């Protein structure tokens, strides 16, 4: 390219893709659940390159970011902007396996217009890290001239942008064997106007990466490694202050297990100090393992630092299932102590529960859920199919054994059956998944959870909203709550290629009916929940409520719990 025609603008468009629902429509909301941490990290890294004039003093880098879970991607507009600038790049950030088909559908449009495209995220990194050869979908991306990025972008993004500016991108940027440190890296950041499209205006960041455990269904250990790499307390303070300056003080810390971040105490102490000294009060959600209560001062300081929700990797209560999954850190005898400890500092708990371990049967699954309802004071329970995600040891083992796995990556969202089960038929497995939600979120148990919240001094109203969200997303939208949001958007022409664009006379009347049905159902559920909430708040004896799950655990009592008997 001659100097005369060298572009003086370089247009970067960062996209976090969504994926398709069972009818082939993109899952999008007026307000989505949680902003993408990867998108924030990439945007922050790009802002740093802009500030440093990384492509030269005479080159202006312009960046736009889109989260497809809460906005429609303007493909034609992006193409025009890049063509007008003369040079640019579309980067798909944090692409999970279930998002790869949707990513490819958009990428084909960009490539047909001559726009450079790069795809990064767990699907690319997981396949490269665990498979002997690339699967067909990634090979197709390479055949289309799409560049792939495996690993993490800190310290590497400048190389990608320089290559794109020169029109000479590499087919593959593979940094899996050279994971960067994350301390003193540019601050992850998204503008407030993007964050306002999320429920409650919150943002996310990772305080650390890597996990020491060896769960066979997990992809993180094979992509981010088992060695802890973490941001310093100074780094976290910068993240909090930069967001507080734009009115954002709610955070989802996306570390797979914040309890194993070696700097957890320094980070909590800094957040407590910022609150007491500067009046910057934050509210956080973190993810922890089932032994986090054994760490001295961890839960106490978490409460003081602003943690209000803790996602716990419960996964299962059957010891044989946990052993088979390599989740040896889960100790059933400690579950109740753990949840009571979080409750004591006013933190709501949400536990993930996986259905489909080798010994599972419908009867065992439903029985275990009933045991959890009686004996564990967990607030929210979310269910997942055991899924051999690309990048996990489970997927690698099935691939080596040539066991059937569903070729449609769109289904690898933990909400679909994607392989066989040794005991249950596909129909039984899918049926018990539906039953699991209905079994836990009965009116009677919802009332129990609200009573426990009142007795523990927690907000009954907030608990009611969260239960409505979790159960309502599944029941009325047919989606997992982590894919949920407020007011679903569907566009008639944004349907998965291969499926017909529906006639306007069919699509729009049905869409109106869907909106009415969902909102009437949610309103009816809300009225029922609200009645229970009013009754509990009006009861002067509600603070004295107790049940088996709230009773302190004693050594002698442990042997009497059904949770432990026969396990």
C-alpha cells in the first residue's frame, strides 16, 4: 500500500454475539442480564492503544462496541463505516461455543464485503487447546479468510491491529502457551450508555483468571490455566473509580472462583476503605466454591466490601457424581455451613446444579432436589444439562472415543441435551430438566425461601424479584435465566440461515400473542408472589421463622440429615 493511499483512520468494531433460540431467532432483550466482561476488557485495551497512538501519530483509531444481547447489530452500517474509513477490523469478542454459529453468520456478511474479521473466545481457544485437529466450523472460518485469536489479548492486541491496518492479518494468533499477567493492565471499561442496556445498570470485570481445580466439565482450566493470575487492589480500585465516575457502582466479578484469588483480602480491604473514606459504596456479585467459608475472614469481609450475591458451584449433592466429575473440593457435609455463613452477612446465594451425571436417574434427581429444599438454605437454584463443552476434558474424552455429540454448536448453551446418557433416554433427560425447575420453584418453596430471607434480615422484595426472574425466564421464555432479560426483541428477518423468513401475516400476530402471553403470565406470578411478600412482612413473628435448613449444624446432627444418609 503506497503512502499516498495509507488510511488515516482505523475503524475497530467489537461485537459480543448472542445466539439463536430454538426457533432460529437471535436472543435479544431491551435490557439484558449481565454485560460482557470480555467486551469490557477489549474496549479498555483498545482505548489504551488509542491513547498511546499505537498505529502512529497520524492514525486515528475509532472504536465502537456492541453487545448483541441488548441491541441489533447494524451490519450494513458497520460495513459502510469501515469502507469510508478505508481500513478497519470487526472483532468478535468472547465467543462461546453456542455463539459460534451466529458469529459465523455475521462474519460471512462482513467477509463478502471485504471487511477484515477476527474471532476470539472460548470456542476457538478451547478447541485449539484440547483437540488434535480443528473442527469443521473453525476450518470454515479460516477458509473464509477470518483470523482466529486463541488466548488472551493483553499485550497482544496491538500486533493484531497493526497487521489489520497493514492489510496483512495472520490466519491464527495463538497465545495459549503464553498467558499474560493481568496486573497493571489497562482498565476494563464500557461506556455508561451501553451499561444502561443491562438490568440494573451494572458492569463486569475479572479480578483474576485461572482455577486450581480439575472439574472435567470445565473449559476455564484448559483455556485460562490452573495458575492464578490476578489484578492488584490498585487495579480493582481503578476499575471501580472509573465506573463510579459515570454513575455505575454495581459489579459482577466474573472470576470462576474469587475465593481462590490470592489477593482477595487486599481487594476487599481496599473496597471497604473506599466505602468508609470516600463514600464509594459498591454492590457486587461474585462466584465462589463450596469451601469458601473455610477461608478465615473471607465471608465476613465479603459482606463488608459490598458482596450481595454469591454464585456457588454446588453442581450436585451426590458424592459419586462429584467424584466422577473430578470435583473433589465439594464436601457435602459443609454445604449447609457454607450457605448459613453467607446468609449471616446478608448475602443471597445462587447455586448451579448439573443434571445428567452417569448415575443420575429422574427419580434420583427429583429426590435430591427435594432434599435440597428441606435441608439447604440456598436461595436460588439454577439447572444445567451436563454438557461436553469444547475445551473441556469431557468433550476431549468423547471426541477420542468417537461418541456422538450434537454437531450444532448453537445447542451448547447448557440448556440442551448434546450427547447420550448411559441410563436415561433423551426424552427422560429433557423431561426431568423441565421437572427440576417446577419442583424447586413451587409456590410453597418460594414462600419458604421468602420466609428464610425475612428471618435472616434480607430483603424479601429483592428475593421475590430474583425468584420471579429465574423461574419466569424458564417458564415463560423457555430460556435459562442467565440468558434472560427484560422484554424480548425479535426481528422477522434476523432468523438463522436455512430457516424461512416468516410471512408478516404469521409472524407479527404470533409475536403480539407471545408478548401478551409472557407478560400476563409474569403479572399473574408477580401478584401471587407479592401477596406472599405482604403477608410475610406483616407477620410480627416472621423474624423468628426457622426450619431444618436454618438450624445450626452440629457434629451429631450431620449423620441424621437425609442429605448425608446413604450417600
